[in-house]
């Protein structure tokens, strides 16, 4: 017994002697600087977790540790940083073991950091399999960026390309080959989407951005509401030191820019040409209201564009320049409140004003007079409150709430209470448009968002659980002019008399002769506001399991529900369970291998619900048409007709009308039941399936030394349930596969092959359903379906050299990619008879090769020269029928013009290619007296004429060409911007 006691005494003595200590250096992953006042926890199996707080050098020392045990050091998430940990720590006898604990920016665990200018070490991802990239503010400020538009930095990242725009203001970047409206936009992890189509609500200016991150593939279940990627802007916070900036930026325009015969785009995506100038100014200020407790940062930026159009009407002797302005005002403020080391809050407010003049005239000369001018006037605000707190050493949480508003007033007329008038000369040519602009789209969206997140760490497991609820209320005022729309034709005497008055650009409705001949008159019958509420709910659970010091496994599942999936039915899409699995294996200290699989679910775009209401009808004849389609098996026989229709916008016509004396919309309400229209829509009685994707990725990283990092990623994304439109009353199929044997089918012939055939008599169009003759029906009955698909394959290679102690840094990337799809937008229609199988081919955003090169050179103190080079292979071309050969572009007679025309016989969608594009941009910045910075940016230094690879609205792009591919003829409608200059001055303190 004495020997046993002696042995135990000796063992305890040896164990006590074998105790040692660990020093943990807490470092900001973005800035590589120490972070003070952070609670660092240390745990080991079988013992109580202990913690310490990092000092001003970012150090925490844990003493008297046993060398026989393995420890894990970790932090919980706070208002600025995400959770982080270092595992498999084994103290050495009698030594101080030093480990770095790198804190990533809040809620973004990085796969690869694209910080290459001032970083001291290349960083590998040893945590998970996310394919993601981040550009911090220093990088953004060094790059050549037009108009301080932060999104224009993103096209230089792998898996991202310049997007073809579905509409002028659409997002300008494509992720994984899909349009930008399929991207989820966030600010500090909170929603920033206008949910009607899917653009960003608030365009965060550079001065308020601390960084921008992009998650493209296999990210955490914490992020969702998209089947594709997401863009998250992290905002700036104040510090105890008072800091700030004031800047002025100008683009002088055509005074020094190179000339081009093509229009370019302003920052909003609208076309501009000669006479365009941009001026920007703003400031930022950050500091402490109470040291270490209450910190603030405010930012204000104003952009004013001047743009000239030409009003040119020789018949009236008018040739004038019409000047308009764009105004973009962005105001932001943020307060960070440290209540205690265990409770922190952040309040952020963003306010945006977005005004775009449509002042009249045209880029090359137009007939829209200023009296018919309008403006797009968008307004937005976001107010977000975020709270992070610590329950215990194992459990932390976040409770976040945001309320936001977005008004998309797409067309606010100058003369809102005026009729619209289109004036023709005696030959029938349009010479003037005056009065109200003619159509209104004014949507208001009120959104509230609530997030609850919990993070639990114990042993080798790091768990996260969350619930999110987003509710949006919409109110849309849309349609034609309730004061009437006239088309009139002047005789020669009237034209001469009008010209003699010399009214010029001030021409208005009352200047037109009262006895002018009225060719056509219609009036909007539905001036009321309508809308609905969209509720989106999700919950998720994830575990990061540290198997050992080399292997991490991530296992998570997410569930989403969107009430708009009900459509015109009674049951929504409930089957949205999305598992995600990933691994990260540390091969050695310089190499990692990572990969994963996941399902990613998107929300429903409100526009498909809204369009089905706005362009529907409850007329008795239309309902009879739908019942006939049910009998024919074209529409679900169990569909409730009342649930899938709505009294939407319809324009009623009237004959024998004298000028300005047309009947009002109240007078013509009885015409609603008898008005024939070309297109009507219904809600899908079977509801919608949420778009979703299967994503697979495999990646490798190798760090050859502290300054060089190589990455290789393979990605596959299979997206299903994308949107397209089915025509329930489409004419029979009429394929034209042989260009040598083309017989054009007339519209009247095609109308007779429709399920509900269309006929005409002296009273106009009619159809027969049983014993009923229908007048108030539609040629095309359109319904959104979620049955589209896209497939994306990509290999991305990135090699970067960090600046370190040298004079330069660079990043080179190359992407080999391919995307195929059978739909390009929510309004895609098949070329012929709903045949979407033949539509499956290369997507409009497909590029086989994209190479990007960014270089940062510091030749002397305070000077940075940053060239950025982008090379892209050509985008696809759709060949459409040549009307000069066939007499029309509507070869199959379906009277449907989603595209500019039917495909040229023997050609399919996107069967040809545009040439390659290359663009070299350059930024030069020099700092004087430590605080004053002057800059010059040159875009398209080589003045290359690129016919693809730039932002352009689909209909104005070169992606539609007339004639067969074999003709090898190209008519260019657009090109990238010529060489342009931008100059700036900034004072920083």
C-alpha cells in the first residue's frame, strides 16, 4: 500500500511539473492587426472551460496547463467578427506555445481572401468548403472603379462575369452564369433586396463599405434565399480615434473621352451619349461618442449626372438639345454600442434617393417632347438593429431586426393629369409625343425582417442554429393613362400652321389643332392600387465537427417556405429541405483540400405574382375561355377560376372620337367584359416550386511561402425550377428547320390552330366556346411555370502574390466555364409552341474563357499604380429571321415577340458567337502631405472596341443578329465604352 501511495505522489508531482502555458494572439483576418478586448475561451475534455480577455497587443495567456491534454481555443461571434477557433493544441513541457487566432469579419467564413495589397501573409482556408471571396475597402479604393460603384469590382472575381441586363437598372454582375436578379444582396448579413425583381435596394457607396464579400458555392446553411450566390457588404464602424474623409470625383465626359458611334450606359444602366458628365462629392466621419462604449460612423455621397438628348423633328422645324440630370443621394449612419463584454448592439440606417430624368428627345434625335417627359424616382430606407450576446462560455446568440422600404416609381410623368398624344404627319410618320408619358409603374414595398441565431461550442463540435422571418407588403399602381391616349394625324395645312407657330420644344397637348383627325383612342380602365403580402420563413442547423487537427466536417440542413408558392392554388411548396455537407482536409501546413455538396433554395420573385394580377381579367368571356381550356386539358380541370384571375389593367378602345373629347375610364367600364386583348395572364393553379440548385465543389489550395497562394476550384451547379411562361392558348407547333424550304404561316392561319381558335368579323376579334361567342378574351393566355433549368460547370485557377515587404502585388485568375439553360428571365417564352426542350442550349451569359489580372505597384512612397486587365471570350448570338427575305420576322404566325423575331430557319437560340473582348483599366493615386490624395482613373486604356463582355440591355445588345449564321454578317448595335477618364481628390484624416 505504501508503494502505491508513493507512486501516486510521484505521478502527481511529475504532472504538476509538466504543466506549461499557451499564448494566443488574436488577429483581425482582414487587417492582420491585433484585436484587443476579445474573450478567448480554452476548453479540454473533462475540465471546465476557462477564458481570458485579449490585451492591447491582442494577446491572451493561459497558464498552468497540462501537457498531457489537448486544448481548443475559440471565440464567439460578436458585432464585428465571426466565431473562430484553433483546435488540437498540445502544450509543450516548460515552454510557451504560441498560436494565432484569426477572426473573420462577422458571419463570413472565408475560403479565399482577395486581399493582396497590404496583407503580410497568404491565408488558406482550413475551416470549411465555402467558395467565397472578399475585397476589403483598401482593395476597393486602390482599384479603378467607375463612379465609386462598389459592384464594379466584382467582375474581377472567379465565377463572376458582366451580366446581360434584362432591364436597364438590373444588377450588372452574373454569378455562376445566372442573371444578377438571382443573387441575394445583403448588408451586414441583413436583407438588401427589392423583392419585386431582385435588385439591391440600397447601393452601398464605397465610403460606407468596410469590405464586400461574395459567396458563390457551398456556403453555410446560415445563408440562403437564393439558389445561386450572394453578395454581402460589410459596413464601416467608428473607433475611439476620430477619422474621416471628404472627396470630389468627376468624369468630364466627351471633352476628353474618346469618341464612339455607340451609346454607353450610366451607373443606372440607362443609355447616354454626347454631353454626359458626372460629378460626385461626399464625406465620411467616424469616432466615439463615449470611449470604448459608443462608436459612430456617418457617410454621405451625392452623384449628379448631366446628360443631353437631341430633339429633332424637321417637319416642325425643331432641332434642340434637351438636357436632363440624374441624381443619386446616399446617406448612412451606424452606431455601435458596447453595453458590456457580453452584450453589444449595432444600429444602422441607410437612406437612398435615386432620380433619373427621361427629359425627352433621343440619343441620336427623337420625337419625345419635354411635355411628355418623365423621371424614375426611387426611394429607399433600411433601419437595422443587431444584438450579439454571450449566455455562457458555450453559448452565444444574435437577435437582429430590420425594417425597410423601397419605392420603385419607374415612370413619374411631368404632366400627370394630361392625356397622352402621339402626333403623325400626313404620311403617318410619328413626329411628336406630347402630354403624359403614357404608362405608370409605381410599386411600394414595406419589409420587416427578424433573425434569431444561436452558436454553441462544446468539444469538437461547433453548432449553429437559426430562424429567420421576412415579410413584405406590396402596393402597385400600374397601367396606362386614365386620361386617355390619342394617336392623331395632321393634314398638310395643320402641319404647316403648327410649324409656323414656332413653338419648338415647348409643344404640348393644347397646341395640337382641335379638329385634328383621331386615328386611335384608348383609356386605362383600372387606375387602382393592388398588391399582396409575401412571407418567407427559414430555419437551419449546422455542425462543424473537428474530427482531428487535419479534418473538419460540416453538416447542415436548412428549410425554407415562401407563401407565394401557393400561386392560384391552396397549397404552397413545403418540400424545401436542403442538406449541405462539406469537408476541409489539411494535407500539410501549406496545402488544403476541400469539397462539398449542398442544395440551395431560392425565394419566389413577387413580380410573377404581381404580373399575373396586373395583366389578368375577370370578364365573363375570359372566364369562359379558361373553362374551355380546362375542357381541352390545357388548364388544370380542378382550377378555381376565381382564384387565378384578377381585375387587372385593361385599356378600352373607342371609335369616332374627337380630339380631347374621348370617353373617360368610368364611361367605358362596361367595355371591360367585351375588350379583346392580345395577352392576358393567370396565376398558376398548381402553385410554384421554389427554384433550387444542387451544388458540388472541390478545391485545392497551396501556399508556397508567406507571400504566394495558389487555388484551384472545380464547381458544378444544377439549377432547377427556374421561371418561364407557358401559353395555354398557343397555336400549333410550326418548326422551320430547313432554311431552303420556308413557308411563312400568317397570323390568321396560326390563330385558327389555337385551342380556343381566334376569328374576326366586322366587329373585331372573337372566339367560340360551346354556344357562346366571346369578345372579351385573349389571344394568348400566359401562365408562369417553375420548370426551367440551368447547368453550370467551371474550373477556376487563382494565383496571387501579396505585397509583403516588396513594391508590388498581383492576382491572376482564369476561369474555364460553361452554362446552358432553357430560360433567361421570368418572362421567357419559347420560340414555338411552348417547346422548351429545343430552347436548352448555351445561356446568354455563357463565356468559355475569362482571365483577370490585377496588379498593384508602389514605385515610390505614397504612389500606387493599379492596372486591371480583363479578357473574355464572346457571348452567344441568337440569329433571327430576316424580314427582307421573308416579309416578316414572325414566321410561325404566333404574334409573339418576346425576342425581336423568330429564329432564322435552321437556327436555334444562341447558336452563334460574338468576338472576344479585352479591357485594360488603370488607376493612379498619389498622397500628398499624408492626408491629401489625388487620383486619375482611365477606363479602356487601349480604346478597344468590344462587341461583347459589357453591360447592355438584352434588346439593345449584339446578342440578336438578323440572318442565318452561314451569312457571317453582323450589324453592331452596341459596343463597350471607349476610353474614358475620371479624376478625383480626397482628404483623409
